[in-house]
């Protein structure tokens, strides 16, 4: 039987309708996925933020010297030329007098995209603590920058009695170091900080960030000596 000229070619019947249905399906799936992601983000945002706030409070307690105030309530923005993130200064006081400062900062010089850290120091520039808040360094290598960091208060006591330079864990060697008496660079770069084996990049990033942080805190202390804010 002959095919009439008005009949559609084989395989073309309904093609316009099929294409429209395909586009509509893609739009519906995309909309559903977006709605689901938005729902998950809304439900998890507050717990994540609460967890971050709790960790910050705990970290401040570890890196700051003895205090009787709530340092987390003293957050103050700090100018930092060239910094990849907003800097915040926290102040610890005891009996109404400043006992130390902490700087929340970051560095992009590690192996991963960014390392967030908290550095504590006395107004005179002596390091009282370093805490890594977040990082994406290589597990088993650069990730060792966080090893035993919750023990920093104990390290302060130990390092007051002995030289802690060059001893593991990595962060321990920063305890009680003074800004004017230490080059915060790894030994490979002519500094005094021993790098983690096979993790020079991560070690260098943290060492230099700590040095820069202490310099900022000293500047802050000199600008407002005894300021309990």
C-alpha cells in the first residue's frame, strides 16, 4: 500500500510531543532536586552552625591562658591585608585585666584549599595555643597538623619546664614560643619549625600563619594596651 504524502515519515510521529515531554521531565526532576537540596540545607544548617560555635568555644578555652570571662562574646573584626578570610580577635581577661588574645584566621598555602586556625598569645607575644579549626590536608600526612591539639594546655605546662622545639606532635613545638625569638618558618626555609615528615607544604602553611597571627595580635595589643574588649 502506498504511503500518502500527508503521512509522517516513519520514526517522526509524535517527535514534537516526545521532545516536549522530555524537556518537561528534565525541568520537573531539576526542580525536585533543587527543592530537596534546599530542604536538606535548611534542616542541617543550624546543627552545623551550632557545632561550629561549640568547637570555637572549646578551642578558645584551649589556646588562651587562664581567664574568667567568656572570650567568645568578645569577637572583634581585625584588618588583615591580603588575608583570604575575615580575621576575628577574641580577648581573654582575668580579674578585669587582659591575659591573652586569640586570632581566628586562615591560610591558602597548604596542600588543600584552605586551613582555618585559631592562634592564642599573651599581649607580649608569647604563644599560648594553636588549634586547627578546619582543613582538607592529606589524611595520614598533612592532616597530622591537628594531632593531639586538644592537649595544648598541658603542653604549655610541659614546655615551661623544658625545650619543646622539634618534638612531636607538630603543634607542640609552638607552645610558649615568643615572636621576637623565633622565625616561624620550617627549617627547610631557614626557620626554626620542624616540618611533619613528607608534609612540608602543610607544615609551612601553618608555621607562617602562626607567625603572621602573632604579629597581628602584638599590633592589636600595642594599639589598645589593657583593653578588655
